C-alpha cells in the first residue's frame, strides 16, 4: 500500500504534496527536518491523504495534485477530506 498526502504548515501557510509507503514515518521525517524543502516550514500536519494500491498510481496522483494551483488544491482537500 502507498499513500498520497497533502501537508500544511501553519507557520508559513504552505502546502506540500508527497507519496510514501509509510505515512506516519514520513510525517515524522518532515517534522524532524530530514527533507530539504520542508525543513524550513516545520511543523507540518496532514491535511489530506488516501491509500493507493501501487507506487505507479501514487506517483500519478501525486503529480496531478502538485500541478493544481493553490486554490484548486484547497478546494480538492475540502471536497475529499477523510
């Protein structure tokens, strides 16, 4: 199982889209500053996530979400929140 997720940083108002096979571990990694881009905007919280059956499908969805404008990403999160 893989996860596609959207993180939000209250300190900066930024969103981050990613994919992983271990969501809990990946969030911890982001909040420990182990990811170059996200380390400047800690702490992060999960705003949205979904399970995907394969890495290939997760990468496709991740790319689609990364291509959304900020407002469209927010609309997506609100519409499909778990």
